[in-house]
């Protein structure tokens, strides 16, 4: 599927179905809660996305068993969408992407929402990339504000300051997340080294002692000679 908004929606759909199979209405509610926090979500874009994912073999649709349907109500049975093995592979591929597209306003929030399924190294690269992008934005806004401050009315100036403060808050938030990720990485590295050291020590202790002739020789107690 193409990148940009289509790629963001693809990641959101596959990530949601990875957690549990969903029928269309449930999927719409979950995507609205997820995507609505970061951008306007158009339901008109959902079903074309689902059709493409079905065509690509990344998801499958299942209808409820006949006995669970309610034909007398006249309502159409709800189709449940489920992730396929190919869909799981595609999701993991999307979750390993840590380039500039993952740092942008359009997609950062969606990647962040599925950080629990993302490798620690990738999480750190995305967070650091997002921080770098926002720091560039801060520099540009501060420069523009310094040049135009005298020509702006008080309301426009306050709006500019509000935007600046919002970006500064996100940078501070990212600094905290990056520090946490780095501490976790250091702790995991320490645990791995401790495990390797413990394994080497156990190997040394299990190595049998050898005699001067080079063969394994069990220890013998020395008995006193008979008088």
C-alpha cells in the first residue's frame, strides 16, 4: 500500500487487528479513538483500505456461524476482520520503519501507539528523530518570531507563543521518554552481561579436574598405614 496517509491507516488497521479480530463497527470505533487524537479520520477512507488489505491477503473476513446469526431481525450479519500470517509479517515490517516518515506529525502518534510491539532500538530512533525534527521547528519559529514580533498584533503574537510553548512541551516530554528508553537499554545490557558471566562461571565449576597424566582422576582420601 502506498505511503503517506494510506500507510498510516494501514498501520493503524493492522495494529488494531493484531490485538483482536474486529468487525467493521468495532474497528471504526477503535480507529476513531486512535487516529482522532492525532488527525481528522475519514470513515470514507476505511473501507477502500480494507478492500486493498483483503486483495493483498493481509487480512481475511469471516461471517458468524449460521446459528449465531439472527435472520429474523432483518439485519445483515457482521463481518469480522482478522489478520493473516502475511498481515502479521507486514505489520512487523511497518513497525521496524524508523526513518523520517515515522517522525512526522501524520504518523508519529500511530507508531507511538504501537510501541509495545516495537523493538527498543527502533523506539529510540523514532523518539530521537521526532525530537530532532521538533528542535528544527523550534529554531525556525523562534527566528521568524524575532523578525516579525514588532509587526504582529497582540493576538497573533499570543497565538505564536502558544504554538511555541506546545512544541517546547513535546520536546521536554520526548526528552523524558528517551532518557527512560536509554536507562532500560543499559539495564538490559547489564543483565545480559551478568548472565554471560554467570554462565562462564558455571562452566568453569563443572570442568573436571585432571591428573598429571591428563586423565580425569577422582579425589581419593588417604588412609593411615597399618602398623
